[in-house]
C-alpha cells in the first residue's frame, strides 16, 4: 500500500515535471516567434522609412530638375532676348544695363547647373562644390573657401549626389539663418587596399543654435541624417551658441 502511494507520488511528480517542460517549451517557441515577428516589423519599418526617404529625394530631384529646365530654357532665353533687343538701342547709357543682364544670365546658367541632378551626376563632388563656393563668393553671400586633401577617387554617382544635396541643405541653413561671415569646406580623401573613405567637413562662424530644438532647422538636420543613412554615410552636426555650426560627412566607398 505504501509502495503504491510512493509510485503515485513519483508519477505525479513526473507528470508535473513533464507539464512544466511542455509549458516552458511552448513559452520558448512563443517567445521565438514573437522575436521573429518583432524583427520583421522592425525590418519592415526600416524598409518603409528607406523607401519614404528615397521617394522624397526622387521628388525633390525631379523638382530641382524642373527648376533647372525653367531657369535654362525659359528665363535664360528671355534674358538673352532682352539683351538682343537692348543691343539694338544705340545709347551709351544702356551699356551698364547690358552688362547687368550679362551677369544675370551667367548667374542663371550657373544656378541651373547646380540644381540639375543630371549635370551634378556628371561632374565630381569637388567640381560641384567649387561651383557653389564660387557662386557664394561672386554674389557676396558669404566668404567661402574649399580645401582638398588626399588623392581623389571616384565616388558612386548616386552617393555623390546625395552628399552634395546634404551639403547644399547645410549651405542654405548657413546663409538663411546663421548670420555667419565665413564658410569653410574641406574634403579629405583616404584610400588604401582595405578601404576608400572621404570625409567632408563644412563649418560656419555663425550664431549657432540648440541642436535639440524641434523647429524647421531641426527637421532639416534629421533629414540630412536620413539621407546619409541611405548611402551608409555617417552624418554629424555640432553647434555652439555664438561659436558656429559644423557638419561632417564620413562616407566609405563600397
């Protein structure tokens, strides 16, 4: 009788242990499936965000392309026509006006180049930045410099265009908001057997701002980082009040 009771306890213990094992096993399976689901959701969200940013970039590039065509084909032709008509007037006083129209036409053509994605993709990053820097200095927007170090190498055209647009966004913020008097841009190429890396740094001496502010400029900085993430570039922004703001882009050629 006692032996039967002991056997009952043993069977009950084994049954309880087996039940616990099944519960633990089911929990682990559930947890694994849950983790897989969460991972898929995260990947789906990342993919969605990537597609969204790419779509935004494509829309913006198409908008810039349209603006470039308008500047070159329509406005450029109108200014050229005005110059031709002005030249028919035999009056010395029109010489200065003619020169001004020539300068305006040159600026329109220059602007149409840097806004045209097709043109930007055909030239190097250094050439595109040189166009911008020269334009800033020519129009007295801000005293700007561009320096280059290292041996230049070819960058993927799509990545190059995105890097250039990030820098244009920074330049626009500098000119519109910073009240800076100087803008310094540097490009540093590093290439060896293991990697090809380019680091671009842009600094202004403006009033600076609080980087944590959620205003229009803060949103712009977030967009810069998202664009950089698309091509695997590290984008960092630093700013100090009354000191200035700096942007650094580190890109490794795949």
